[in-house]
């Protein structure tokens, strides 16, 4: 019997949530409005990784792979500002997807 929670998925979810907050704070501090598509991408990644933390959930591998790919793309696009932690979260989600088996844990 393995662990019920996936630590890598949890790290990716928490990192993406923190970076979502950091992004909003930075943009508001500069007097700008956060871009809707960045908020949507980060928010969707938080939800998908958070859902996949429980190893019993269906479709974990696909959801983590999608969230990881989304985070990697967003991290590369924002690499000169806040992209490094987002990129790390994406790679972490992709590793979690690669190590997930195809069926939910019992």
C-alpha cells in the first residue's frame, strides 16, 4: 500500500498558487492590470495539480501533464521576470505525471 498523496503534485500546486499571488501583487504594485490569460493559466494549473494530489483520482497523469506543459510554457514566456519558479513548478508537475501510474490507487 503506497502513499495516498502525491508530494510532487502538491509542490507544483502550492508553487503555482504562490506565483499567482506574487504575479497579482507585482502587477498591482506597478499600477498595471494582470493579464487575464496568465491568471487563467496559473489558476487552471493550481486546480489541476491540486486535484491530482490525491492518487485515487482518475486521469491524474493527463491532468498533471497538461498542467505541467502549461506551466513550462508560461515559465519560459516570463523567464526574465517571475518565470523561474513557474518553470520549476511545471517541471515538477511533469515529473509527477511521468511517475504516476495510469490507474487510480485503491
